[in-house]
């Protein structure tokens, strides 16, 4: 049996006069190390027929980190602390996530991907750490500190996440200023930071619809519990080969 193909969502940035589509390689390499075949998805169009063609070519999806999701997609307006937005990327990825929900396509989300999957289920986001009192600054990390373990998370028993990582407590990397506010329909919060913010979600009535707010792709080389998240996605996707 060949490797399950995992669609990996990409960034989409202007650089001088031209635009680039790219992805940080620890996402694709973690998928590969976990036994999957990463397939980067550029986003020339969010036409429904195009989304279906992308999905016909993969068995699973990885929603990567990146920009803030446009608040219009969760019924909110843009406040001053909301940062970079890529509405085209939102439309593309929300289209993929909604199809993953409808069709039971295995999907794993990281950071922005975790927020996006919550929004795809009808949930909302805090637009910045400053919108919730008592939130610790360790969620947000300077560029040079991105590989460091920044804060603890507690993982609830009786969750898929707990089965996968096999531990109640982890220390994780963290580079986000937004986070889940109201959970989307049918989602379960699976992990919490020390200050109570939601760091993991999953949808128990789907074969594999799971996300984390931290960055396992930055830890997967050295930490089997973090690599296990990618392995679980690949295992779920392999069931569709
Ligand atoms: Mn965090």
C-alpha cells in the first residue's frame, strides 16, 4: 500500500511586485516522517469544482498556521488588534474544511488551522490576547524563540488527543495572539493552557477532525508525542486508500 496523500495548505504572500505561494518545511517533513505523502495546495481559486478536484487527489488534510481568519467568517467586525488577513486563503480553506466535515475526510489543524476549523463549525475567536483578562503572554513568542517550549497544556481524559499523545500534561511551543472563544457546533475542547484558554479541539462524531493551537511540527523531530499527531492523521487517511 502506498503512502496516504495529505493536502497541506499554503501561504500566499506578496514580495515586491510578485506573489509567492509556500509552506514552512517542518509541516511537510512532519507529514512525510509520519508516513504520509505531503501535497502542497496552492490556492488559485476557491471555485467549488476546483476544491473538489483538490480533494479527489488526497486522503487527508493538514490546515497549517498563518494569518488571522477574517472576522466576517464568524460574524464579527475587524478590531484594531486583528493582524494580517488573507481573505482568499480563508475562503479556500473554509471550503475545504466544510467538505471535510460533510464527507468525513480526515483533517488536522495547527494554530491558524485550529482556529479555522473552529470557525468552519460555526465557532468564534478572540481577536487578540488583550480581549481576555488573565491570559498569559507566553502564548505569543518572538521569532528567535519559536522552537522553545513556552507553556503547559493539560489534556482531558477520554479524548482522541489524549489517546494520541499518551500524556495528561505537555509543554508546548506557542506563537498565537488569537484563540478559540465560542466552540463550534459539535466540537469538544480537548486541551487547555494553564490560564484556561482552549489549546485543542476535536469533533467526536467525525472519523478524524482534530486540531491543536500549538506547533507540533516544530517539535516532531525530537518529541514522539508530537510526531504521533501526524501519524494519527496519516493512519486515519490511510483508511481511505
Ligand atoms: Mn498557546
